[in-house]
């Protein structure tokens, strides 16, 4: 983490006003520096191990003379040592005491999925009590920054409240714009906050600044690569094989094969212990099937899947729906197994749905690779879910008495080791049967690419999204106020706004919007 002084110096390069300051190592130097800056001054501890200085008794304001400066130096150092005996004390910073003003916070952090996030709202020591903040994903346009200022509840205080004169909103806009530029230019900055930024009738001043850096430049999420999207014909197989097909109604292989009996193309059961399954000739391996196989549904135990994927590659299979669980969602051994499966598939050009998923259903084409009891009705809504249980419930809605709900696509994405939300959204965008898209999202790892894809899709078809759960606010000792205020849920809501996705809180609400 940069020292407060280094943070001020960096911000000044981007025209963010900061107070005059000097770092001192003794009571005598404190008095000299304070007199040079001009009384009254603020004095603060300088220690990389003490993040929240006020909590440590490491801040004294309104120091008025040399004697008070010397006394304050000793008191601040003593408080800091008492607060954290192991803290490295690098000195005390003497700062020009900024006049009172409206206290705001301007901050930024790196979100692992969506990249740089700007935070703005009411600041000061009560920042986490008020929790009156808004966020923007960068890069942000000028109108997005202006609307950010006006969307917080505290905007009433900025424009003037109960006789108070309006504050300098144009200055504040420029600070936000410069903060964005600072964050985007400095690739090693992972988090920062200016708290408080005091805003006056004319101008303002950054009274405290915290900048966290790392040695290497930040690696941002990748952009959308259209060449990685699955061709449309992969979803329209002429033939499907179920590996692990069964006559035992308690097994997934039974339902997966049974649901495919309605498929108009060729359907092959694969099981090396049976000659016939559900009245259809069975083959010991996919390689033994005489005709071409475009798609396979895999239901066998996880440890067998890499070997089967190799057989599928040699057979020329285009897409594998891996229903089987026991991969990276389980443990490190499962993760290694999944990585081996993916490497084999990529060497042959086989694309993977799942693993650890319910499967894929395309009702207009009578293609149902899942193990749900009954296939849903065809319709014009694509439902893409990160939860197999939710996808199953959605199928049930279609089959309930009196329901007219039908789907063009239902997919449970599973671990997304290969195909992900982007692929299924792309399919729905190109599918003539689809009029609207509903997403049930638990976590998106490639948020930047997701937004780029969603922005294009929403130009032609509406997307409604349900984000499961809210942000995890119980994270211990966040390094900055920004880190604790701009939680994951809020970032998703901002991402949806930015790319034209309509958020919904419930399944019922999502379907009402989609219709």
C-alpha cells in the first residue's frame, strides 16, 4: 500500500486537490513542519499495518501551536504502538487542516469478473453506517458519472439543503473523471479510496487517500472473442449417443436416453454390459456405432470420462453433454480430472456442455439431453441457469396444469469448463424460435466478455437476469471502505444496467418481464 503522502502526490498528477503535508520523525520536527504549513494542522500516524487510523487513535485534528504539535506526535505514536505492537511506525504526517465541508468518498477496486469499479457516495467516518454509495464499471462515459452523482440519497446535500448553499457539482464531476483516468492509467493499482473528499461551494480537497498497489500490472478479465463461440449447427445434431444408457429407472442414464427417444434423428445407447436398452440396440462403445455421431450425453462416473472423451474425439463427435458430477466442484482431484477431460476434448475440437449439469433441452427440435422426468413444451423463451435445481423447477412450470409456458432452450450450465453463458446467449440470439432470454446467475467469471456479448444480444432480443443471493458482506477486515461498500451483488446490478440486461428478483418476475 502506498503511503498517504505518495497517494496524495499521485492524485495531484491527476488534478485532484490534496492538502500541503510533510512526514516527520520526531516531536521537534513536527513543530517545525506544522509551523511551516501553518496552524491549525492535522496529524496522522504513518504505518502500512494501520489501515483505519482513527480506530487506532492515530489522528489528531486542530493542532494549534508548537507545544500541541510535539504533544500530539508523542500521543499518536503511543496510541499506534498500543493498538498494534507489531506495526512498523514510519513517522507522522503533518497536513494542512482543510476547512469543514460535505464529506464524500471516491474509490475504486478491481472486480475479478468485471474489472475496474468506481465507487462514490457519502463519506467520512460514518461511511459504512450510511452505506449511501453508487458504482460504475470502467470505462465510464461522462453522462454515467454525472448520473452517479445524482443517484445517491445524499445528492440533496450536494444541491443545497435547508438553506445551505449548493456545493460545486461540476468540480465533483471533474474529480470523478480524473479518478477514473488515474485508475485506468496506473495498471498496478488494485484499490484506492479518497475518504473524505471535502466538497465546498467552490472546489474541494482530498483530506485522506489510500492507494493499494501490487508489483505486477493488474490482469483484467478477457474480452469477448467471437471465434470461440460454438457454431449453430453444433446444437442441431443428426445423431445422439447416450454413454451410460440404462434400463434401470433409478439411474440418470435411463431418463437421459428415454427423453431422447422422441428425437427425430438417430439415437444410440452405449453400455458395454447390455445388448439392448429400452428396446434399442446397444453398443459397447461410441467407436462401435456404425454411423456418425454428432453429440453424446455422458452419464458414467467421472473417472471414466477422460477416456470416453478420447473415444468421442476419435469418432468425430462435435459436442459432449457431460451430466456427470465429481469434477472441480468436489476437490483438487476432481479439478485435475476436469482439466484432463478438457485438454483431450480440445485436442479433437469437441465442445463440452457441463460437466456437473442437468443438460441441454431444445424443445422446438425435440432434443432433450437431461434426466428430468418429462420434457417441457416448446415456446419462445430461452432459460439459461447456473442451478440445475432451478432449471428443473422451470421445466416443471411448463408441465403444470393450465400452463402455457414453453421454451426454445433450457440449459443447466454446470461447471462451464468449456461452453458458458456467452455460448448459450449467442445460440438464443441466433435461434429463430427465441424471442426473449432469462438468465439465472450465481457467478460469472468472464464479466467483461459477458457484458460485451449481452450488449449486442439486447439490441435484438431482451435479456432478463436473476442474480442468486446478495453480496458476501461478512468478509473480515476489508482493506478499504471501497472494498467493503461495493459488494458483488451491486457490481452485477451495475453490469446489467450497463449492458441493457433487465434485473429481476424472482422467477415469477423474470417470466412476467420476458413475456
